[in-house]
């Protein structure tokens, strides 16, 4: 069985106390779907906000607020475009083989998977590792790390990959619905703009149908 999940690259931020977060392994992946608890959602929001926590320069953005919570959220609420590290993880549960996003991949880069299905038929997804996908007729061959001669591979039909991609988009939108409810409880003064910013960072709302 093949399982595809949208995942956010996360880490543990010591001493974070602006809202509840879950303990995470350094540089692990958090699956984004409709099953997350409040602390896991808080971790995802913290990570995305932190990735966009860039001081305003001569770019027309307003000054950073003085309060800690407003300060952390400032980049998320004023930057364009926004960045969320991660992408799509696909696992062959029969063998335990997983292909994960490489370094420097953002959630918006997952759109390259559709290029494998309907476009040029190939795409890479970062480095260290260097995952690679290539269409071969009616099948797709996924190489976990193209820099290794002995890299594990996963093969699946194009039709199955198309359905997996559509399901992953639903998972992301389910997560965003949870995040909206979470923001209303934990960030009531910023709930609507935070939810909108998360949607932009995750590139939600443009899912394709199978």
C-alpha cells in the first residue's frame, strides 16, 4: 500500500512559551492533516511563523511590534511570498521505504509532482537526500536519493499517484480548517490574518482533481 502525506519540517525551539507546542525531534517531519492535536498545530504555526520571521527592511512593511507574540507573527502577516519547509512524503508500507523532501524544499514545491503526472514526466525534490521522480509509461519510478547508486526505489502506477496527490491536498485543507479553529482560540486578535497567511504559506486552495 502506498501512503502520501504532506509534511512540514520541524524542530524543537527551546523555551518557546507564546502558545502550547509539542516536543519534536530536531529536523523531523510533522504530518499535516485533520487529525492533529492542539499542541501539534501550535508547533506547525510556530515553525511557519519562525521561517518567515525576517526584520522589515526598505520593503514597505510596517515596523515589528514590540510584544513577543506580535513580533513573531509579524513576518507571517506581512511577508509575500511566504515559505513553509517540507513537501510530500510517500511510503511503501509493504517495504517500509519512504521518499521524503530534501533540503531547501518548500510546501509550494509539491506542485512539481503534477509535472511528473501531466508534464515533462520528471522532477527533483531537494538535496541531502536528493529525491527524484520519473514517469515511465504508465508507471512512476521514485528514487529516494538520486545521489546514491544503491538508492531504494518505489514504483507505482500513474493513476495511483494522481489519487495520492489529490488526497494529500485534502489533508492539507483539513489541517488548515483545524488551524483556523486553533487560531481563534490561541490567537484571537490575529485569527483571520494568521489563517489566511497559513493558507498562502502552504499553497492551499489550488488542489487539482483526479
